[in-house]
């Protein structure tokens, strides 16, 4: 009997390795630097608004985050933000771009196990150079049959990627920590969307779960993924 699934896609940040916590640490430092000009909640709202506005200009990733922090700092200080504050924000961004990769629990064993039976893809958003650096440092690179670093994740993107690397989205599965980017659009493309929650998630990535879809599943951690795929194949 032919396999129901031929191609498995993995998100990268906060699915395979830690990422969001470094953004939170930097945002806390940002709040400290601007505390005399705006309270933490107001500053957070202004920064999120700037990030939303700037996604179309800078895309996802550290560079756009830093530019949005600088823009927000200028806004809340009426363009009087001290130069040393801007320097600290730039330095913080450079530190984020150099931070060592730390794999999440079960990431390596899950990818390795699934790579022995299915085609596996890495499908991630973000800055090209930074994502390539993280993949190279992760030790997972040789396990993937394809890597796609995209500007956004939507049903059309998943349809294209799973047609290019596999047998179409209907015989594909995507696993990740973002309902908005990893799960919902894959289900809308006709494939399986598997949610593996992470303790920290960017506000932009939140969305309602597609609870009514038979192709939606939630797991506690990546270690449960091989068994889920086996159950899907046998169903």
C-alpha cells in the first residue's frame, strides 16, 4: 500500500531550536533603555505596531526587529533618543545574530528518525544569512532533503514547496510552533498541520487552531511526532 505521507516539513525557530527567548531578552533591555520615555506596556505596543508595519519592508528576523526598535525609540523620544542607546540596540542585534544554536528536546532524534522513512524539508521564515547560519550550527543540515527560506508562509507557498519537493501538499505534513504560519496555512493547502507548542511565541504568530479539521493534531513535544506519523500511515 502506498504511503499516505511522503514529505514532512519542519519549521526551524522554536520548533527545532530556541529563538524567541533571545528576542524577549533583547526587548527587556530595550524597555530598560527607554523607561524614562514610555512604560513597558506602551513601549511593547508601539514596538509591535512598528514590527507589523515593517514586515513588508524588512521581512522576518533579527534585522527587521532591530530596525523596528530604533524606529520606536525615535518615536517615543520625539527623535531625541541618545546615540548611546541606538548603539546598544545595534550591539544587541549583532549579539542575537551570533548567538550559539541550542536544539530543543527531541529535535535531532525526531528529524533523524523521520528522515529514514520520508523526505524531510526545512521550511522557515527569516533572514537568509541568519537562517543559513543557524542551520549550519544545528548539526541537522545533512538530514534535510530540501531547505526553503521564505518571506512568508501561506497556502500558496506550501502548495508550491510540497509540489516541488514531494507529491503535493495532500501527501505532506508540516510541523511547527506557530498556528498562523505552520499549521493553519498547511491545513488550508490540503495537508497535515501539526502543532508543537513553545513556551514563548511572538504575538504576530498567534491564530485560532483549526480544531474542526481532521488533518490537525497537537503534540506535547517533537518526540511524539514519529509515532503520530506512523498512526497516520496506518489509518
